[in-house]
C-alpha cells in the first residue's frame, strides 16, 4: 500500500538548483532544531544542541554497532530497527539506530576500528537522498570533504580519512526509476574511496517487486559477514527469550488534558517560542473541497488548503504532505483479534526499554489504545514475513500456529495469502485464527465469505500477543505526499491539491474484499461529512473531527487537516520564455495546472512567456476531464502558440492515450525541443512514463534524423541537463 499511497517525485539535473533545493531543506530542518523565535531577540539565536557526536554516545552507552537510516516514508527506519533487534537479541551485539539528520557524520573518522557502521538508505525521486539524509549526502559528495580530524591528519593519510571505518550498506529503491538505488550505490562507493572497508556486499531492495523479499535475502549474506567482523558465533546455541523494545504501562492515574488523543507531535516544551511547522510538527490547516468527477462510482477532489499565519510556504512544483487517519473498521478489527476491544480507551504509556535510546517514545504519550490504532500506527499496511514469524508463538492453537509459520516462511504462501490479496495485520490474524477452527477440506470461498461478513468468531484469538510487540512490529503512520496543483505566484498562502480516491478489489480476494487507500478515503470522508453526502454501501467510517474535535467545528464550517510542505526539484525553467511540453494524464495533471497558472500569471504581468503545451488524458470528456472549465481561459491568456492536447481513452472504439497524441504532434514537439524546450512527465511510472519516453525517442529518430542509439543518447542528455523531468509514482 505504501507504494500506492505515497508519491515518489520529481527530478531536475541542474547542479545549482539541486544545490539550492538541498540546502533549503537542510536549512529548514536546522532552523526547526537550533533556533527559537523571540520578539526581543534575533531569531537566529541558537538553543542548546543535543549531542551530535555519535561516537561519543556509542562509547558512553557501550554500543558496538550504529545503524544510520535515511528514510522518507518510514520503511528504511523500520529496517534499521529490525537489524538492530536481530543484532542484540540473536548475536548479543549492542547496537543503536540513528536518524542521519540528528548526528554529525564528520565524526565517522573517529569510529573505532572494532565498531561497525551500517547505512540503510532510501532513494526517492530521480536519485535524490531522503530529506533527513541531505546534510550527510552533501558532506560526503563534497570534493573537499572534511572530517573531524582532517586538520590533524598527515599528508599521506589525507586521501583515506576513513581508514578505520568498517561499513555495510543496504538501499531501498524502485526499478521503475532511471536512477535505481543511486543513493546507496553512491554512498557505498564514496565510503570506499575515502578509505572505508566494506564488510558485506551492498544490498538493494526493489519496491516495484518485493522489497521485503530482497531485504530478507540480503540478510543471508549479511549475518555471516557481520558475525565474522564482530567476532561472534554465527550459530548461537540459544538466543534466549524475546527482549522487548518497548515497555507498555496501563495508567490508573493521569491528567486528562495531558493525554494525547491523536496529536501528531508532542506539545512544545517552551510555550514562549513561536512554533515552527515542518515534517516533525505539521500545521492543522483549514481546508475546503469540491468534486471534480461527474460519475457516481469514482471520486476526485480539488482541495484548497489555507496556510494561514503559519511559517509554511511553497514554490510552484513543490509537494504537500497530508497526515491521514485510519478507518474505524480496521481499528476495531485489530483491537478485536488482539482482545483489546473492551479497553480501547484505556490510557497507556509506551516507552523504550533502552533508557539511552534516541527515541524514548514511538509516538506522543500518554495516549489510549484507540488513539494508537487510529492515529499512530500504520495498521492498514501489509505485515512483513518477519513480523508474522514473531507472532507464531502466540497463536491460539497448533493448526493456526502451523498456518502462520507457513505464511512467514513460505514465499509463495505469503504472496498468495498476504501480499497479493493486500491483507493487513488484523486481516491476516483473522485468516490464521479461522484456519485453526475450520476443517481443512473446507474451500477458500467459505473463508473469504466469513471475512467479508465480519464474523466475530476470531475475537481475542491473539490476545496473548504482548502489546509492545504490536508497537514494535507496525510502522508509524506516515503522511502521504501530493503534487501541489496551485501556483505560488498566484496564491502564495493557499495550496491546491488534486486527489483521486483509491479503492480496488485485489485479484486474489474472489471479488469479496475492497481495499481502501488510507489517505485518499480519509479526505473523501471529510468531504462527504461537510457536504452531507451519502457514503457507498460497505464504505468504512472515519473519525474526521480529529483530536478532541480540533479538526472540525460543530456546524462543519471549519475543517482542518495536518500538513507540511516538502521541497521538490520539479520546477519550471527560470527563464519563462523557454518552451515547455507537459504530459500528465489523470491526476498527473496536478502539477501542470500549477505550471500553466504560473505562466498565465507571468503573461498577465506583461512578461514574455514561451510556448506552453499540455498533453492531458482521461477516460471521457464528460466524466473525468479535470479542470475542463479552466483550460480555455488559461490558454487564451498564454496565446495561440500554447494549447492543451487531449486524449479520451473511452470515447472511441480504439483507445487513445497521451503517448499517441504526442506521436501525432511529433514534428511540432521536435521543433520545440530544438528551441530548448523542457519536457515534464507526471503520472504512472510503470507504463505511461516509459511509453512517453519511448515516444520522444521515436520523435527524435523521425524528425531529428537520429539513429535509435543516438536518439536514446539525446533523451538521456535531456535528463542529465534537467530538460527532461519526471514526477512519477
């Protein structure tokens, strides 16, 4: 589900713009951590910093291994935590996980040779580091990189400042992107160039296939190399009892006002300082919405998000993150199977067992079981095989235990029963519990129908599972990112977003189950509540009023969602006279609405604007033609050398897509490319983006008189110079 809900976005190749974007992000994080804003003093006055020398912390805590993670959606962070748990629990090697942005990586040169550094790094967009890895990335790729002891190093050692470093790298990427896993590959190579010693071959996971399988397969190589490097037994005789990561205390005494009911960040400790809103402290922004589709069974919303008096700002082409809420069906399902249905409102405190851990609490506490399931854990995500294995010992009987172990160890069984049907943890545990009760000669249809009808025979089946293991096994609920569909020049304090509702029936569910996208259906539920719309039969309920009703007032005239802005490199040319060619079918048109409106605003300001061509595709001109009422006026403003070219795939006997229209207009598009045009593509990465790139290659052959090889090189050169940019998912 993560890959469906989360948009991994954009690229631009110009070094100066990339440098600016990265440093803008780094400065944003720095200001949120290191400064306070006070009426009487400079906003640049630094507050006391946390210790950033990770080597010092490791020595104080007796840690032998440090696992750094560069994570955008939480997956890399989860993998780092899993490696740390395995290291300490199975091999008795003390380990700490570390968010890259919290520590100064210039101290890598002081890490003792007997220690080990592991890097778990995600690549997003077109070869970009995650937001929390930007500072490390910039430091490592600086030709004159300096580490903490650079000045004291002898001239002969200056080329290998990391000669004491032993390291391991695992990357998370997606093969539908051209720069697959480029961050981990670059870091791996660069650490070796600087004198580091690679302990284990780099691992790479592909989210387009099976990231989890890749991670597990890599560990078969990792652990033998790890054990040899750390001098421990690869096959310990006993790993001992499970060591909890968290401690869970049910509270009998607490202050009601201090219980967190879904607030995403903790309350500011200094109430006198102005709040800086960012990825760690989102802003509750007022929103309005309207329906864009004219068909009953499909929904697409245009939402206006008011930034109000927050410090948030954006530039055209940036992305907005919206923090969702889980639906009540899944909250009740997981609570029921775990035997927590009667104590959902019990107040609990969850804290790290390790008093020296960098994160003492996985989410704001104290809170309630209901709040944890509704707001803090990603309970709709597909559980990993490793998670299922950790639950085997808590199965209610031998039959369910055997079935759960099969799902955890048999890749094909896991694929057919868990990943392909897109079952979350609650659904998997229900399936397992039923397997322990039903005779084995009963067919799969009966199981599926029982699931669809909400049979409660599985209530409390896994009540033996410790709640700390649940918290440890399920990732923190993450924001979902959307392309901004408004122009910052036209509306600097209001952000538009275009959101299509995601719901589908997995192929392996016998058409009995519907999977609902976490964030998009949360947003549609807000829209339905405000406009008093009747929800479809079987549609899950969402609590949209927010913590203590803070997101919606009684008459629903004020509605809010928590948001923050993420910088993007998917930008228009700085020179507005440069021609642009945009290809964006469906909601892929979102950033191009922003681009067109930006250039129209520039034209109204009497600035010269070059040709602006948009290829847009959808099913039907009368059903899902997004912003059909806006385009005529916008392109009239831009002038006769600008236009929108449409492809309606369901209006003719033969389906017509944007790449077909692009090929038909090939000669004109080649003329624009010869004039220096920039190409922008937004939408589906797996099929559409590849087809569009192929079409541009064909155009270069037909109208540029290039061979197939030279045409491919031409498109590659457009990419490398930032003239061919993708914002795809």
